C-alpha cells in the first residue's frame, strides 16, 4: 500500500480511491502502481462464488438426470445376480444389500421433489462369523456401483484429540474414492468394517471417563450417520487453522457397518430363555450342530441385543436394517473353492497354465482344504492360504523347466505335505493346454 499518497487509482474500476486505511487498497504494487480496491475485490469474490454455485448446480442436475439410467442398471435382482457370481450362499444377506442400495438410489431421486414426505436413510448393520463373506460382498458390490464406495476399518478410529485416525477419515476416504468430487462424495456409500470392535467394554453400564476407541468413537460417528457437515484436511495433514479443508454433507451418504460381533449369540440365547414362558418359544435347538445353533440365534438379533453388546442406543436407531450372515459349512467352502468367477482353484489353474502346466485337484483334496479352513475357524478367508502352503514347493520347482506337465494335488498334499503327482504331457496335450490357457485369458 502507498506510503505517501492519500489517493490512488484502482487498476480495475479506474476510480480515484481515497486511502484512509490499508483495507481501502488491499492490493498495491509500488513498483508498477498496480492496485485493486476493496470494492473490486468484493465483486470479484462474489463473481467467483456465484460461478462455483452455478457450476455445482449444473453438476448436481447432471447427476440427478443420470439417476434414471443408474436405477435401471442397479435393480435389486440385477445386483443380486452379480453378487451370485462371486459369493456362495448368503442369499438373504445379498437380497437385503441389493434392496438397500437400490432404495439409496431411489431416495436420492425422491429427495429432489421437495415434497412433504422425507425419506430417511436405510443404513445397514451386517453381522456374521469371521470369513463368511461380509467384506468380500461389499468389495464386489463396490465394483458394480456407479457411485463412490469406500471401506474404512472402524477399529482404527479414535475420538478427536487422541492418537489415531479421527472419524472424519471415513468420509475423507470416500472423497478420494470419488476422485475429489464433492457432489459424488455426498451420494456415496461408506462401509465401516470391524464395527463391533468399537463397542463399549462396559456394555449397558455408562462410563464417565474418556474411553477412546469405544463409546466416544460411537458418539463421534453418530453425527455422521444422522447427517452433518464433516470437515477434513488433505490426506496426511493434521487439523490446524491455516490448513485448507474440504466440507462434505453426509445427509445422503449411505452407511453400512459390519463385524463378527463375537458372543452376541449368547446374548440372544439369554434373552430367549427369559422370554420362553411369555412367548411360548424354546431356545433349545434340536440340531446338535453348533453352527446350526449359531445361525438360528444370529437371525433373531434385536436392537436390545446390540445394546447389551455395547452399541449405544443412538447408533442403533440410525442403523434400522439388521443383516445377518450364516456360517459356511464344508459344502459351502467347497463351492467357494471352485464355483465363483474368481474362485481360488480357477486362479491357480490360470497361473500354472502360463508355464504350460495343467493343474488338477482331486475332490478329496478340495474337501481336505475345506476341513482345514473350518478347523482354523477363519472361514473362506483362509482357503487361498491353505492352497498356497500346499503348492509352494511345486510352484517354486516346476518353472525351472519348460516341459508341459500335469500336476495333480491329492488329499495327502493338503493333509500330510506330500508331493503332488506330476505327469509329462505329449504334444497333443500341450496344444490342448495352450488352448485352455488362451480360454482362461479370454
């Protein structure tokens, strides 16, 4: 700003500005005489703000106009059919998710009508044993959807002010999944995995002390679930007054939370025993199979059971849809090994075909893999690891030679670490193998 002149001409509006303070001429270059008065700065800011607002309206109209085609491509039966290609069993869970996602799209379209009926979000809580397909189902769903989808580990979240990730990181992950598009982010889907890990330890007993990672996190998540403006800095930055921030309204973001909720079946069982006389229902399950009993109990989870587990009532009220997944028995794990598009057996066959190796598993070997996964109590998530352990030496040794061979994995390979059967193929079989590899690649 000029030091001696009490008047100066604005380079934009050409007015002679009387200078009474530094704010009359906020921008001034004494060497060139270039200056911008405060009135011009206000007008420039207003023009920029109006342009950004108009641009946002255009983007929003385009997004809403595309919803009709999005709805046609994502009807519940279409979503479920897609999930059927990758996920074995869990039909009810797939139906619940398909309907929830479809209704999420419809809610966005209905909200544009501004009528008297306000449609609330149908946030979903998923529960089931480890390795039953919760995360896999959501991962494949993300590939199908035309709206951004982000997965965040809830167990890593803490209250603001404690060491760890603030709850805003879930929205920030969605923002980056939407390629930093605010409009798309505000209509996306967030999946909070390991949600049961933030249940308060004291269950129904309220804690009066700070409890980072438990009740405090639930309270922090509550505002996001019900709809609020979340403000966060760029990835990796801590909040401070000078850091640029992004604001996201979570009103139209669908939240899906999931976890194993270990022990909740016992809470259900105790509740049913108490109510046996009143409702005329016996909790004792005739089938002695432990998994069957678990499935029967988990299907009957009610909000009061979640409260006793340690989820605060306010959170439960914003998760109206309870989706339960069943345990996977030996037959289900056997199907997971071979049937889905990305089945572990198909993956290894394709990998081995690159080295002119035809891979074959006996039925007994596959059942041995399923049994070992059940023994580990890790469900489907350990299937590929078991195959990897059994085939490690084979995958190390066989690429040393270019000869076409056939490898047969037997039950002994899985259970006793025996060597697989290896056969040398002739030229005719080699041509067939190359054709098979080409078909895999196609």
